[in-house]
C-alpha cells in the first residue's frame, strides 16, 4: 500500500508542475517532492511521466524544466559530498537519476536547448557572494565547500558527469566498502577515494574479484543508463558530419575525469568475466533473477559509444596537409590529433598475453552463447547482445593491432568466425538485421587482411551448430564460401552493397586455401556463372568488377595451391564454357542488343546455360550436381517483384519454400536440426542506416610479399579501376570508358556513386530503378575491360588439362568422377602456367565513411535494445529513422 501511495504522491507532483504557470524559485520546498518521500522504479517513472507532459513544460514553462534539472544535478553533487551513506540519500540519488533519464532525451530533441547542459549554474554568483560574506565574518570554509565553489563555475554537464562517476565508486552504494578507517567518517572521503581499489571485476589490470551484490549491480546499471542517456545527444542531430564532437563523451573520456581508468577497466572486465551459464544448472535463469546481464549490457553499450572515434578534427587536419602538399605526412588514424580519448588510449596500450586471452575468451564465450545446443529445450540462458559484442570486438581489433595478431596467432579466431557466419546466415532474409550483416562482413574484411586468417581457415570443420546450408566434409574455408554463396544467392536486396566486400574477403584468403570441397568449388563457379551472364555484365557500368574478383580468386588458388584443389580444377574444367563465353563477349552493337534483349524490366532470371558434355562421366556428374546451383537460383529469382526495396511476407515465404524444394530435387542434404533463414515479422522495428562506404574507401592494396615489384603486371580488377571508376551516368559520355578518369575518385559526387555502382549493381537479381538515367553499354567500354580480364592462367590450365581428361576418360572408359579427381590430384602444371602473379591483399583502413556508418549503427542498436524502459521511444530522433518492416 505504501508503494502505491508513493507513486500517487510522485504523480501528483508531476501534475502540479505541469499546471504551474509561473516560474518556481529554485529554493522553493516544492522541488523536494520529486526526489524525497517516494520509491518509484525506473519503469514507474516512465509510466507516470508522459512525453506530452515533458514537452508541455519544456515549451510553456522552460524555466521550471531547467530548475528541475539543476536541482536534480545539485542533489547528486550533495550526495557525493556526504558520501551517500544513508538510506535516504541513496533513495534520493536513484530518484534523481531516474527523473533525469526520463527528461533528458526531450531536452536534446529541441535545438533551442542544445547548449543548456553546457551553461553554468544560474545562482552561482549569489552563492559566491554569500560565501565571501561568510569568510568576512571569520568563518573558514572547509575543503569540500571550496570544491563546491570551484564546481559552480563549470558547466552543468560536467557537474553531472563528475557526480555520476563518483557515485559509481561509492562504498556501500555501488561498491563494497573496504576496511573502514578509524575515527569519524569525513565528508570528503568519496571525493578523495582511490577508485582503482574499487574496480568492479577482476581481469585486465586488476586481480581481486569483489563479492557479488545484486542491489549494487542494479544501482550501477541505472547510473550507466543515465550516462548512456547523456551520451545520446548525437541521436538528435542530422546524419551529416557535425561541426563539433560529442562534448559529453569528450569530457567523460578525458583526463579531467579522474575515474577514467577504473571506469574503463570496470566496464571491460565486467563484460569479459560474465558467464551466463555459470555452473550449468538447467533452467537456473528461470529460478533466479540475473542482475549481472543488465549490467553487462549497459557496460557494453557504454564501451562501444565511448570508443567511437571522432574524425572531424583529423579530417580538417588532413585537408590542411593536402593544401600544403603534405598529405603523406599526415598522422595515423588514432593519433592525438583527434583529442585525448583515454578509453581508446587505454585500449590501444593493453599488451599482456594473459589480458588478451581474458578479453578473447570473454567475447567468444558470450558470442557463442546463442549457439549452444542442449537436449533440454530453453534450459540455458540466451543472450541477445551479440551486435554490441561484435562492435566491441571490431573496435578492439581496430585500435589494438597486437590484440588482432594475438587472435590470429591460434585457431581461437575460428571461435569468432563461427558465430559471425551463424548470424550472417540466419539474418540474410531479415531486413531488420541489415546492420548485423554489415558488422559481420566488416569484421571478416578486417581479419582477411592478415595472412594468418587464411591459414587458419584450413582447419577441418566439424558441424556443431545447425545451419541451413548443404552438408559437406571440409574446412572452415568451405563453410565461409558456402555461407557467402547463400547470402548472395538468397539474401534480400539491401545486402547488394556487400557483394564486393564478400568477394574481397575471399580474394584475400584464396592464396592460402589448401583444399576446397566439391560443394564449395561448385558454389564459387556458380557465382562466376551468374555474374558473367551477358545481360548482367552489360546492365551497369561496374558489374564486371565482380567477375574480376572471382577470377582473381581462381588465379590465386591455381597459382599457389594447385596441388590440393583438384575439386576446384575439376569444376573449372566442367564449366569451361563460362570462361570461353567471357573471352568472347560480343562488343558490337548488334551483339550488345542481343545480350540485353533477354533483360526484363523489374525482375531478371538467369537463363539456364547449355553446355557440351565431353564424356559420359562429366555428363553423369552434371546431372547429379549442376541443378543444385541452377534451379535454386532460378526459383529464387522468380520471387523478386518489380521495384520492391523490401520483400513482403508471402514473397519471402515462397522464396524459402522454393529454396527448400530445389534442394530436395537436387539431393542436396541440409544440416539436421537447421531452420531456414526467415524474414522479419511484420511490424518489427528497424533503424535506418547510411549508405555502405565504397570498397576503395575502406581498403588499401598491399602486397603480401613487398619485395616483389611485378604488381603492375597483375591483371586484376585494380587495373580496370579498382572499384574507383564508378561514374555518374549523367556526367559521362556513353562512348567514353569509365576507366579513363584519372581523378574520378576526387571529383565525383559520392551519393550518386554509391547509388549507381553499389546499391543496385551486383546482384543475381537486379531491380530496375526508374529514377536513375538509363545507362547504355558501348563497344569501346566493353573492349576497355574485356581485354584486361585475367583469363591467361585459367585458359592455359584448360588448354593443358582438358585434352588429358578427355583422353583418360575415353581410354579407360571411366564412369566415376573419382578417377578423374585422382588423376588431377597427381597432376602438375609446374612450368606450364604463366609466371605467378604477386599476392595482393586489400586491407581495411580507417576512414570517415565507416566511422559515420558505425556511429549511426551503434545508436540504432542502442535505441532498439533499450526497451525496458524504452528510453528514446517517441522522441524526435534525427540521426536515423525508425521504420517498421
């Protein structure tokens, strides 16, 4: 009964505030009822204080809203001064925290209040004069009063952050008290406390594991939610680059915050030490309330937000250097030019192997949690913070290269790879998970830039996680290729910008893949067959880039790993007509018109490709294997509707059904216990994302063996334009080759580039865009890149091996492809192939495009994941749009 009375009293105070028509003095006892005399949870505050009431106070009586915030911050500062030891003070602090969490988003959404928290306290002059008067009467101010007067000259935001940080290490409130000092407790004890002794969890830089206290974990979580609310101001700014960094995060991660190191360590250790399964008692999560999970999620979200690297200052610095002709002398992406973010600094300086082991094991334990299989349904706790974990892993690898090398030093990297591929596979049909698909692909792109990643992929794969992919016996490389093929062949349209990233990853690892299974080999050839279809090659000015990537994959494997890849060589021989067709692509106007005549407006179906069957065994093999590629994609392409950017439910279900049906027809066995990837439920909320940065902005070419100087002779996509030569159709003459613009990457309009060349260029199914100008291929354009197709190695392989395979089939009357594979395994092309080309790796490089993309994605994830209570729901967010599927 008492709890309902306190809620009623709190509700009455809110109603009174909305009805006040004049300014209420800051010293009026009226304000005390908001934080004293009631016990309301955070959920209660959100239910009792409505959005319309906050907006009415903000618009009709802004002085009272300002006073409410001032007084709440003042109460927090007073609690710090008194060390927050009594039950009444602790209750007052929590009430202030909950009220600020509720009110602050509505202050941020109004531009007129943009600088409110960065202004000084209103009554500081009066108090300063009063304090001077006390001093004149012989009253000596204590140390804490001097600190208070100093704090009054700082902005309200800094006072708030200082108070919250102090309270996060408050003995008996958020941390367990150490041995008490003898004598009376001093008021300044909390202000002078060494917070490094109160780090929340053992791990990096701290060996002592404090006892678990559920009440303290709840309080920490609420204080962290207030911090997260403070940091969320960028949500209410338009997506274009801002003129100023996030002041809240800048101060929180600066040397001005004396708790920066223990806070960073507490957040990181809390996340990495968390074990949701514990002793493995079934259904323990249903019997006991786990307060640690909410704390871990709050720590994760604070970490990924504070590790957001602001590149505004760096961009300005780089422009200055370019103006003075010193572009090459610019600082590294994370140098001090961007300000003193101590969180990034601390993260980049972690170097002990035991710390790396602790971080990696913690992240892999949590990432693999949703994948754990057991016999009792729902007996194990399932986490949902995998997106935040992937972002954190990305940032650690990006900022700390020693950690990246540690991850790749052993097969532990595969414990990261499998959950990423799991989420990629199951999210490919869900339009609300486009961001998750991107972060997974970006991490794999970062890892693939290192040789060790390709080497680790050769470890045999044992299926422990059910996925709706064909059963195969092979390596993790086969798993990677099979999942990528699924994404390209059966993913929804908004994944098209990722195709060149997916193929770049395969290019990077291809020189190190010792043995590909037959399933993976067939999938790779199917991608080439689809992307080299004449109508597709001629449909957009950069579709041919995908073919260059695939040819580079084949060349790398043939030149550097021929001995173990008889399956791929055999598949290339079977599909040799594809390579001959590419070499003979028509370049006359009549031939171009004929190629494009099969093109339908709105949806495109890959025509079945007819081929000669050279032997009985090849014919048998094709009858058994080939439909697994062809029928599957033809069926799936038929479900694409004209102009749809988003598939609707029926189409998506028919796609899944057609996929399953075609797999049954072709005898392609699926993993047991796997469920098909399903689209999002209608009404699912999703946050919009900016365009995916172009590949040339995210990567830079690097030779795997720098001593080799023959890179200029390598016939790769880079010679045609390295994905840089995307041109606006309206700015290019149709007779001009898109590869002839030496400065194209500087002069072109980025927005139209991404729309023309990425968003709709590289899919097995392409959607007609009536708003874009029609692009017409010309003979000169075709010749400009067809002559650079790197077909020499493959053609030489076919020239040598096809007659040998035909002869052995005829002479021995072979009826089983295993004999041909055995022959190819013992064959050699030493001295017969062209001089091996240098291995080129496209490494990820930090850039403003991915920084802006990540910032939007991070805040979108945080918005959607904070639902109890929904802190930012029903506020006017500008950084992204919240849409319903």
